[in-house]
């Protein structure tokens, strides 16, 4: 992966949460809290107004929106990064071309395929093939040491590329656990406010109680939805990364085996 792409990924990881928080506060204040959604007191939602009901959920709402927006941003960013890691064409077709070139001992053609494919997988394979070519020209080292050098080169290249593929996934994993809890906190606080208002109002008002419960449960709905999205895409991304890693391991084994076979 190019340095510019790595820097871009780093900036996304650093900025995503504060940017999402700022946007969430603005949405909470100026969209959900718009005058058209509230009664004259500026706090009570108009009957049947969904945005106003969400606004009544309190300070937890911007925090929940922050987790939701963070998940959406990371999902988009990870899809872009992982698809770039695959390279320009079909990954399976690329790996097959590399194997064919190795079988025909066309190392330079295989390196050229890596240059055309680009992406993290091609970078790792290209590093191994360049070391392969270098070891072919080396007459001082024993064959076992040459194979070890090729494997080490590919392992080092993998260790540089793989963390960039997994970057920001811990944020998704954290949100998957935290979002539901935040939603429940908002629900509990909303229920406390609703019952406290009923206790001071004298005669219980079923409509007011229903409205208060609705305000509280909105927080739970946002939290659970965010958590579900985070879990689903975390599993999707880890599966995609596992496939890329398997492809790298497969072609790495082919490279080392090819060298060992052709250098008796």
C-alpha cells in the first residue's frame, strides 16, 4: 500500500470520532431540535412528531448518533481500503497468473503482473518475487538459506500491509458492545424522567406516560441498530481480510516451493 494511502487511512482513524460528534451535535440541535418539531416551551415534542420525540431523549442522543455515524464512516472507509488491497483485477486470476509464471520460471513476468495488479497482495507477492530474483543471482548462500530469505521477505511485507487492512476494526468491535449499553442508559434516564414527571403531576396521565416511554425507547432502538450494523460489518471485513491473508499465504508457499524445486 502506498505511503499516501497509509497516511489517508491514519487521518480517517484520528478524525472520524470528533467529526462524527460535531455532526451529531449539529443534527441534534438544528434538525431534531428544530422549532417545528417542538411545542412553545422548546423542550416538549409535538404529538406524533418523531424528530421531536428523538430530541426529547436528551444528551445521550448525540452520543448515540456519534456511534452510528462513526460506524457508517468506518464501513465506507474499510470497503474502499480492502477493495484497493485486492488490486485492479480479479485476485484469483492474479494469483493464477503468478503460479503460471513461476511454473514457467518467468520471474520478471510475474513481477510485471504485480506491478499491474497493485494493492496489498501484489505488494507482498512482488516483494517475495524480487527477493526470489535476487537469490537466483546469489551464488554464495546455501539453498535453504535462500528459501528462508524469501520467506522472511514476504513475512516482513505482510507485517507491513496487514495492519493497514485491520485498522479501525477495533473501533467497530468496541461500538458493537458499547452502543447497546449507551442506548439502555438513555432508556433508563428517560424512564426516570417520565415517572418523576408523573409523580409530581398528581393524577397519572396515560398519554404522558406513553410519550415518555416512547422517548426513552428511541435511544434503545438507535443503540441496538448501531450495534447490529457494527457486528455485521466487523464480521464481513474480518472474513474479507482472512481471504486476502489466505491468498498471500498460498502464493507465498508457491514462491518458496518453486524456488526450492528449481534450485536443486
